DNA sequence: GCCGGTACTTTACACTGTACAGATTTCCTG
DNA sequence: CAGGAAATCTGTACAGTGTAAAGTACCGGC
C-alpha cells in the first residue's frame, strides 16, 4: 500500500525555497512566512526545509541576498555620478518592492555573494573615476546609509499615495495633538499638504546634495 | 485562607511597564521581552499588561517614544550647524544604547509626543536660522535618513571594537570568499584594516559633507 | 452595606521555530 | 548487481509566543 505522497523527493532546493519565501513575503505585504506556510506552498512538510537551511535565520540570509541580486550595479567605466544615481534608484526600488527586506537587514551580518558582488562593483566604479581608497569608503558609507535610511522612512509612512496623506494628516492636525508643535504644523500645512507634494521627491533632493558634496571631495579625500 | 499574592494591585502603570520593557530589552542585548517575561519581572501575570496597552504593538510604540525622549533636541536660538551635529550625536547614542529601537521603528507609524516634540524642535531650529519651510523639510529628511541609516549599518557590524575587526575580517580575506571581489579586498586591506581605523569616524565625515551642502542651500532652497 | 468598575488572574487557543526519531528513496562502492 | 551509506522528506513533540474570554478580589461612592 504505497501511498503516493510518500515521495516528494527532489521538489526542494535552496533556490526554490528562497524564491517561494520571497514570493510569499511579497504577497503578504511584508511579513516573512512561517516555516509551515512556506512548506505547505512547496508541497512539503515543515521540517523538510531544515535539510537545506541550518535554521530560519539562514533562510532569511538567503532572502536578503536574493534582493541584492536584483539591484543593478554599475560597470566600471560609467560616469560615477549617474552610476550612483542609477544604483540608488535601483536599490530603492528593490527595497520597496520587497518591504520585508529592510527589517531583515539589521542584525544580519552574513553577507551573501550577491551582496558582496554588488558592493564590490560600486566601490570599483568609484575607484575608477578618481576616488581614493579612503574616499570610496567614505562615499559608499554615506550613500548606503542615506539610501537605506530614506527607504526606511518611506516604508514607515502610513499612506501609499500622496492623496492618502491629506486623509491621514488632516485629522491629526485638527486634533489637539498638534497643539504645541507649531513648526510641525507649519511644515505640514505649507509644504507637505500642498498639492503636488510627494515625499518620494525628497529622495532626489537629498541624493543630489550628497553627490555634489562627493564631487567636491572626489580626488582629494584622504 | 487568603493567599498573599492575591493583590498585586497598583503595581502597574503605563510608564512602569515601558521602563521595565526598555530595561529588559537593553539587558538582553537587543531583543524585546515577551509578554510573560516582562510580566514576571513586574511581579504580575502576563495578561495584566493588556489593561494598560491595547496589544503588544502599543507597548512597542511606547518603547520607541521612550527612546526619543532621551534624545537631546536644540533650542531655537542655537547656531544650526552645531545644533544639528549635537542632535545627530545624541540620536546616534540613544539608538546605539537601545539597539532594539531601530528594528522597531519601521512599520511604526504612530509617533508619540516625545517624538513629535523632538521633530518640532529640530525644524524650529532650522526655521529660525534662515531655512525656508521647504528647505527645513529637505534638511530634516536628509539628516534623519542619514543618521538612521548610518546607525543601522553600525549596529549590523559583527564586531564591537576596532580590534575585533581584524579578527573577523582577516579569515574572510584569506579565504577564497574574497576572490572575485578585488575592490572590496583593496578597501579592506588598505583602509579598514589599517591601525586606527574606526567605522564610527565615518559618521562625522558624512555628516559634515551633508551639513556643508545644507549651508549652501540654506536660504535659497525652495 | 451594597455595587459597579478597576486591576489583576486563570485558563485556553492558535501559532511559532525546531529537536528528535523514523521512513524511504537515491547513489556510490565492492 | 548487492548492499550499505547518505540524502531527503515525514511524524510527532515541546517549549515559547501573543492574546481572547471569563473569573476573582479590591476599591471608592451611594
């Protein structure tokens, strides 16, 4: 009496598991799936996953590296400013497309090969265009911190489209909650609530300021 | 036979719970305590917490606001550049002192009063020194993203002191893992592994670049 | 003295990651 | 080809999580 579900053999692999986990996390809007749900989607029992990953953290490492593999990185010859702009945009898009990724990256020290390749390419691009070793380190640290931090702010916003902003901020402003915070109120009324405002625009403003500053130090930085 | 633990009445309060939760999170090195552990420390049963917080998320909101209450914010008169430097340092210290806080801030849209007061003071300082409304918004977004992002990178590092760096990076470099990443290797050998290097220094380099850029746009930014 | 609300306890449930012990299929070696 | 070893997946189990629901002791006000 050989029951047919006996052999699910060969259905699993590191890559397939990671891909399924990423899909499910994307669908569920930011929550990493549980081992059981993930196993179910793969047509397998929960414990089967542990033959491909030491523990769940290893799976999460794989998921983070999967995201990094989607980020475009510059070739060495490309003009550095536009290269940095492109990779910033690409990184931002990837982190927004996979909103669970940012939350995983803290406390995750084990960089995968996609992550390393990406970092290497960025630094290579900077080095090939006059940045000193130290300068490239400074630039990378600064750019990465900014991009990462900005996306986190962006993801934490409680609204999706600029239209939603008014719906969210309006009541707050009217409530007494805003009393005692005059500058916040001013900023909201005269800036953030103006038609046409989108927080996303702030990304390019800050990035351009940083790139201009980097240009200024490019060849001289120690 | 009135058993004495019958009345733990009056032992709890929103503030006391938050304070204990923060303490426990700090002690455990970054993990938010479970409701049961937290209750135990407070000499109370787990469900007692739910009379003071709608759910655990509300507790986490309180913890985040507690951290913001520790961050120094500038008075309006103070010279803006040094004020921003001070608040950046203070924010960075607080986030490092409570390493669990960064992880909580994403997906946490409900700002508490300490958070609002802090933001208001920063924007007020900028506004009082020639920044336009839009300029203050740009500056705030940029500075906050950078500080936040930098601290996240810093906390993700797998070592604590500069001395540990060599111990961690050395083996990695020697291993074949580094093959194929020449620029990363160069950066490590010629910069990050040099004696006297500390990643923390990068914070001020990036911050000064940003502040210089802000100075340049201060009065003219739209 | 009673009485309603407040503050806490008790019990219970669904869900989590994963340790441990099989069962079965595949592959390598003699 | 035989047979043992290894790889892969299953079954069961356990400790831990957040929290819903109902119960119980205490309090201040009529």
